[in-house]
């Protein structure tokens, strides 16, 4: 799993360093997915172990999952989707106004 997370981070950084603004957004999506997968991996999620304590018990009966990591990942997914939707609209509007996708050429139109 560490190699997958590392590969996602490497691909994200490579895409962020490109000049195309669409590739920049794809890199940001990969970066957020890599961060979510890293949190998921570090939380040591166990299959079939709900994050619940039986009613009236002071301790869980067996192994339980950490609910904090699940809540963080779910929140990050929702926020990442909102940022992606905003970035797509912003890119579309910038392309309509400027007419190019290259960020260096967008900088030249700031007269």
C-alpha cells in the first residue's frame, strides 16, 4: 500500500508541475486521493470491525475500527469534490475569457 500511496503522490506532483491548467486540477485530485489513502492506511482499518461499543458496556468486546479516520476521510472526500467542482467551473470560465489552457500564455494576457 505504501508503494501505491507513493506512486499517487509522485503522479500528483508531476501533474501539478505541468503547464496545462487541466493537468493541474487532475494533479490536485490525485493529491487529495493520495492523502485520503494515506490516512486510511495509517489508521489500520480492520475489516468487519465496526466502530461501535455495545450498549451498557464500558469497553468494546473485540477489535474495533477507529471512527476518527473514517470521519476525516469522508469529510475530505466531500470537500475535495466541492473544490474540484469549483476548479472545473473556474477553468471553463478562464478558457472562455483567455482562450488558452497554457498557464504561461495566460500570464501574458494580464495587460
